[in-house]
């Protein structure tokens, strides 16, 4: 019997969805039925998560096409980051604090440099100079810079204070991060309120909505999201449990795995959605997806992880290494410069990707 959900997909998307389900089932069977562990489980779970991220991308893109670009960008950012949030939550519960904190900065950098860079590059190659509303893009960039400032104030506190309160594990350091997390969450909901209230009057609501692929109703799209999120939770727990053997097998550091590998696995939804929009000459929406995902990390995911750490007895602060602070500042500033004039071209995309490679090499050798 042919499922309606699959019948409404293109042959390529149908193949990917079935492959994602097969990879997820195979990964679960490898651990629970065949007794595999370590690196094979990490790789199999990562492949399954990549496929599920694509499924999430299909669902959120469909919801975005129904609701319009601005509201759709919020939905894409919210559900597009669900893989990263679930993986980070399991890593936090397992005591992998270095991986969790690195994944926060890695996700921000990946969205602003890798995702946005690929979108601008490929969109520019196909369409030449692409134009978008500089006002809305500028607002997103301003919010991002302000969010990053709030996110990294604890690092400045530690760097400039020689008191006992600034030492690792101190109550003052944890409490400061918890208060900042609450402020960031408040800013997140204020940002959502603004976007939903002004979505109809925003110039970004103008582009024609593409309802061709996938032709799901909102209810079916939400059902697919729920199923994918459930499988993500199972695979994320397996992935986190296999991090240490994977690190040992490839002589990597927890920091590199957190800042590069985990965000790359979790960011596939944003990558695919943003690139497809750029190729369709909808650069305004593509930029909103990339910057919106970074805002989601800074204003929602990071604060939630800080508060969750207090609940599960794994206190986590928002104090990041100087290299991480510098990398996020560079990413936010570079992305803001690209969006200032309301135009983008393939050269700017290549430059964004070049900066990402430079940072990735630095992270690889960072100890």
C-alpha cells in the first residue's frame, strides 16, 4: 500500500526519506540486536541523523511555504535546530560539557559561514547578483550581534576578573550564566513576538510561495516532524554514547568534534533549505533561514542547555575559550557585512566559505 506522505514527494525526496528510515532502523538494530558499539555506532547514527535532518528540512520548508517567509524562517530555525538541541541535551546529561559548549559556537559559525556561504555562492553562480531587503537582513544581523554580545559576556567577566568568583565551577560563575540565560530566553520570545506581529506587513512577505514540493498539509508536515524527532532522540543518545571511542579512533579532540562534526551533522536541514531557496532566487528567505538558525542557537538553545544542566546536575556556564569568542565575533561581523547593501554575489559566498575553512583548521589544531 502506497503511503500518501510518500506519494506527495518527488522521486528523489521519496528515496531520501526511505533511506533515512532504513539507516535509522539499521543503526538501532546494530546496537540493540547485534551488540555493536563505539565508532561503528557513531558513524551509523550520524548517517541516520543526516537523513532525518533532511526529512525535517522538507517538513519545515513546507510549513514555511504555508506560513510565509518571515514566520517560515522562524519555523525553519526552530525545527531545523532540533537535531543539535537533542544531541547537545544527551551530551550534557552524559557529562560531555566541552562537546556541548563547542557545539554552541560551532552551530553559530556553521550557519553564518558554511550555510550562508554555500547559499550565496551557489545562488550567485546561478543567478549572478541577487538582491534582498537590506532592512530585514540588517535587523537579523543586528539582533545576532547583540545576542552574541550577551552570550559571551561571561567570557569577558572571567578574562578580566582575578577573583575566586571567576574560577571554574564557582557558584558565582554558574549563577551569572543562569541569569544571562534567562535574559536571552526573554529576548528570544520578544523576537518571536515581533516577527509574528510584523510578518504580514514585512516586505519579506512578498515572494511567491512555492507549494509544489512537498505537497503536504500542515498536519502531515507536523506528523513527519514528530516521527523524525522521535527517531532523532534515539539516534542522538547512541551517537553521544559513542563519542569517546570515535575520538580515540581518529585521534581527534572533544573540542573539534563539538565545534565542527556535531554541528555539521545537525545543520543539514538549514543547509538544504537555505541552498534550495538561494537556487530558486529567494535569497531574502535563504538569509533569514541562516541568520535565524544562529539566533535560535544564541537565544534559545544555549540558554536552555544552561538551565537544563542545573536540572540534571551537570552545571554548565557560558564561558567560552578566547578562540571561540573571536571566531563567533568574526562570523557575526562577516555575515553582517555581506547583508548591509541588500545584494550578494558568488564571490561573497566564496569568502564566507574561506573564512569557515580557516577557522576549522584552527579548531583542528586547538588543544
